[in-house]
C-alpha cells in the first residue's frame, strides 16, 4: 500500500511520541486549509462583483471628443456600450461630400424607457455644431424608447464627431449605435440615339422626405441637379427630359435624401425614341450587396 511522504512523516512522529511537534504540524495543515478556502471565496466574490458592475460583452462608451473610435457607415450595429447617468459618449465619422447619412441609437434592453438620448454632430473642433434633421418618429418609428435618429446630406468631405448624450440624472443605459450611408446610385443613364432615361422614387414611409438628385456624365461633370420632395407612401418620377440633360451623354445618377435607411427605394429604365424597348437599370444603395 502506498503512503504519501506527508502521511509517512506523520506516522513516524506518532510512533516516536513527539506529540508537541505533531500537534503543530496538524495546526499548520488546518490553517492552510482555511486560507485556501478563504482565497477561493474571495475570488468568487470578486468575479461576481465584476459581473454585476459590467455585464459580459458590454464596454464603457468613449467619453473624449476628438480621440474617438471611427464608425463605419455601412449600417453595421456597434458593440453594446454602457452610457452612465448625465454623461456623453463620442464617436467619429469620415463623411463624404454629396452622401446622405442616418445615425441611430437605441437601447436593446429597455426599449420603453421614459427618457431619450440625443445625438448631436460636431465639427473637428468638437465645438461647432453640424446641422442635421431628427427623424426618430419616421418609420421605422423609435419614439417612446431610449432611442434617437438623425439624418443629413453632407456638403463636403469632413471628419464629423458624433455626441450621444444621456439626459437621465440617475440611470445608465446599454445601447448600440449604427451609421448608414443611405445614398442611392444608378450606374447607368443614356441620352444617345434619342434615348430617354427615367427614374422612379418611392417613399416607403408615411412622412414626407426630401432629397437631391444629381446627374453626372462619364467624365465626372455634373449635368443636372434637382431637389425632390417625396410625399409619404408615394412614387415620384423624373426623366432626363425633365432635367434638361443634353443629348448624346451617358453616365450615372446619385440620390441623397434625409430620412432613415430604407426610407426610399428607387429604380430606373431607358426608353428608346419609339418607346420600345424599355431597358431597366439598377438604382440601389451602395451596401445593398453586403
């Protein structure tokens, strides 16, 4: 039968009659056992405290303007952030001229909160406000929850700072932020050979939306622009004839609008001088193929 070295030592001490030393050894073993149990309980308590303070997968929101994470504008949901009471979080967007954007913030855990955050755009100096339009109540409607949505058309290439503020003085919120480039593109139009190109825009929301249509030739020159107002749940059409696009030109078309992602769907087609054939052309968002 096998005995451990420790057991053999205790057996020798017992047989030798050295009871004082034997008792000291036993006391040391008891102390070691108690310390081990206490250390284990402390580690468990520390882990529980950390979980209660910051749930797994949730990170603290960035609190410094000008040194913030750059968000992609491809409509990807951010990781969950934790926004403390009466504080602001900051993000950065590299916005491009002529593009339209939508920014959404929503609480994935408390969707019926009695308080809403605010989204504000700031220039690179972190002080100057950049104009945007609130579209929180435009469907898909985010009203009545800890949520906000804004949209705008960017005038020039610029680095934009996004400030998300929690007005609640007492409660933190877990939320996500999403930036979407909502610009729509048609890769082809033509006025060669008497062809006319027509574009259709359907407002999928119940609210009136506005946007800018820009016709560009193959060399990059702007041939025509038009400001469009799209009534809710209604289709609107424009043609190269309406916009006085010169004959014998070809190129592409861009439509930027103020509204939520998916607020406008569009298509296009080219019509021969005789009215037949009709050739369909794409008119989609740049992230439609993700």
